C-alpha cells in the first residue's frame, strides 16, 4: 500500500472535517476521493500532502511515517483546483522550479523540462507566461510541474473543477491516459461521480468526514454499501418500497409479470436520446384527492423504446424492477446504512 | 572597410520595414466619449501640473546653462542637494525593508491591537507636517526624555523624512499581499522549497511592482519635504539645510531665477529616480 491513513481526525472549531478516517490507497493506481462538498475529502488530501495537520491519527507514505514531516520533505506532487501557477515565471521555469530547488545540473533540468512539456503537450508554449495560457493548459502545466520532482504520490485537489464542461471531459480522458503512461500512484478529489466512475481504478466515497465505501467503480455502482453511496453515484427512484435506478425499471402496457406495480404516466420529458417518464403509482384513480400523496416513480427509457410503447401522459403502465437491478430497501431508518440486495 | 555596409544598412529597405508596420496600426481606439474624457483629463492636468512646471523650467532656462551651473556651483546649494538626495535615498531604502515587514505583519499575522496598528500607520501621513516636526522635537529635541539630542543634526533630517514617508510602502504593499493566493506558496512548499526560498522566489517578485511604486512615492515625498524639517533640523547651512528650504531662501531674497533653476534640477532628479525605479521593476518582475 502506497498511502496508509489511520485514525485521522480533524476539526475546524466545532466542525468535524474528518472523523476517525482510516483508508489504504494502493500503489500505482488512480484513486478518486469522491463525496459531496464539505465532506472532508479535500482536507484528507491536504493532510496527506502535509499542507494541513491532523488533530490525531497517522499518515504513512510508501512505508515511511510521514505524520510529522513538513510538506517539503514528503516528496508529494500536489495539483490545486485553481492551478497555483507562479505568475512571474515562464511555463518552462514553472516546471523547472522543483528541480532547481533540488539543485540538479542545468542540462538535466532542461532535458527533463522538455520531456515533461512534451508529455503534457505544451512544448510550443515553454516561453509563455501562465497568463497567456487557457485554464486547461495551465492545469496541464501544473501537472508537469508536480511530476517534475518524480513524486512518490501525485495528489490532485478537484483538478478540473475550475474548467468548463468540455475541457473537463477532455482533460479527464487525458489524465487517464497519462496515468497509464506514467504509473505514479495518483489520488484525486472530485465531487463529480461521473468523473470518478470514468477515470478511477478505485473510489473512496467520503461523506460527513467518514468513509462510506471503498471499491472499484463497478463494485460501488453494482453493490453500494448503503443508500447514500447508491444515491451519490447516480440517479435513484423508488418503486414499491425499494430504491433503484430509473433505467432499471421495465415498463409494460399489460399486467404480465407478478408483482408489477400499476401506475399512470403523468409526464414525459425528452432529454436528448433518453426519455424521462414520471409515473404516479399507488392505487387507482389518478384524479382522487389522495393522489397527491401517492408515490411517483421516475423511469428512464431510450427514445426508441418509449416510442415503441407509445407512452404519453395518462397511459396506464405496469412497472417491475428489471432482473439483475441493484436495489436498496427504502424502509431503512433515517435512510442511512440500509441493507443491500442485489437482483430480484 | 568592413564597417561601411553596416553604416549603410539603416537606409536599405529592410531597415525601414519596422517603421511601415508601425504606421499601419490604428492611430487610436478613442471613441467620442473617451476622447472627451481624455480632453478633460489633459486640460485639468495641464492647468494644474504641466503649465506651472513649464513656467518654472522656462523661468530657469532664461538664464541659460550658465544659470544652472552657477546655482549648482554654489557650495551651500550643492550641499543642500546632496543632503536632500542622499537622505531621501537612505530613508526610501529603510522604508523598502521596514514598510514591507510592517505590511507583512499586518496581513499575515494575527495579534491583539492589529486593527489599531493598521489605523495608526496613516497618522504620519495625516498629520500636518509642522505638527509632525513638533512631535519629533518633543521626543528627540533638547529636552528629550530618551536622552537622544538629535535635533539640529543630520540625524534629525533622517528621522523627520522616515516619519513622514513611513505609510507609503506599507499602503502599496498591503493590498497586493492580501491578494496573493496561499496555494501558490503551498505549491512551492510541496515542490520542496524552504520558507526563505518561497519568500525570495515566489512572494517577493509579486511584491516588487508595489514596492517600487511605494518607493517612488516615498522618495518623491522625501525630496520635497519642508514642514517637518523646519522645526527639527534647524536649517543649518552645509549641515541640515535641505533643498526646499534653500529654494525658500532664494525666493525670500528675491532671487526667483535661482529658485526656479534649483526647482527644475530637483524636478529632473525626481524624474530620473521614478524612471529608474520603473525600469528596475520591469527587470525584476520579468526575470522570475
């Protein structure tokens, strides 16, 4: 294990940012710390880097106890959300900074900088100032700067958070490919579940200062430990007392399958290739006063499928969870730590 | 001779090309409103600054170069010029260090009475300078409670100038320091830089424009100071007499031409220093 965190607790005044967090991050992998804003994931990353100190607990990096080490001595590469560029230095000088600090020979520095700029596709910008680069380019420069010192771990704090959607998607793919090339142990913080599912080998879900679940993207998506993880990794809806994903519901126009729930379509919304159908389930008459309180289920279908069924507001339908669907009981107290059942 | 073609080159078409390029760029981007604004600004600036200054320079130039020479060759005047300029430089250098430190403390540290200190910094600037002189006289004068009898010595000039120029660098550096993002320093730290290296290579280059701007203000104020010096320095010729006092003496003796000549010399010195500081700032902030 490359990074071993055990029993970390950190408070800011009354606010508990981390509550007895223990987690092991494997060597050579790309791990995502995923969770809602204010959940403590950035704090965890900053403590690993030595930029913050924990109230209690230990951090070891590559088998060395780093708890008391200052940031300078941890040999950790850190990439910040807002790039943290050295404004007055050229791109090449920014990347060379860590090597110059280490007093490497000039020729070696120049060679290494050239190599890294090649890696992040910024070779032709080496003499520019950061202010002359776009956000995505600045972040790539920051990444090259962090990689220059050959860190034992690379930590990225919401690295694509300040970029627009298109660039974010590009850089995300690019980070994945870069990691496949460089193989440095990488941990990145994100609140975007799509980003985590797409890029990471392993995901650590953190909420309210605690680790909710650790696992591969597939594990987390298919076997969520509780309804928080399930809800955070994708859209959920309820059907007949279970929580499940809207695309895991089969829609029929006749009551064929046993246990099908009858309902009436109240709304059909098309978003691109998918169609979101809102179905009011519960008993019978949709015009009854009690209808307001009766539960609604959201179903996501493809455009083609919806057209085949001819769904429209007012259509009577029968809903069943698709076979193999991941479901979590919605009856769990306070909605936390619910039992998980897979398949129906 | 190998030098001949080199001399001829400027006349060749290649030599002219840059000029043509410059001509094709639009002459100005002023709209009507902006033109009006520029007009008002220039008129105001001319009435207040340019015309009086040119009047002084013109008055001084009437006597030709000979007048400048005779004014500067006067030993007493020359002593006043060197005293003023050297004290202004000294005080500005002190301010560069102390002002930056004070700004740092005010921005980065938390301590009891910080808000009060932040307000008090401006007092030397807000006090009428004659009052500043009085304040300093009571502390460093003949009845000094500290036993420092600096009044009427060159030390008094340093003291008075340091007092009145203190806020300039503090007030120019402070906002820039407040705007600096701490993640930049954290990035440098995680790359292995020590505190001192971070300050020298990351923080200082960002502060240089503010420091030089403050230094220019501080120097300009120092060479023009009058009020606080009158009481404290005693205006002893060759010892504590500064240029502004010397100019006043010329005027009181009806020698306005010499006063104008000396004034325009100081104007030139101020210009040179401001330009030098600007050049220095560009150099340093580009070096990285």
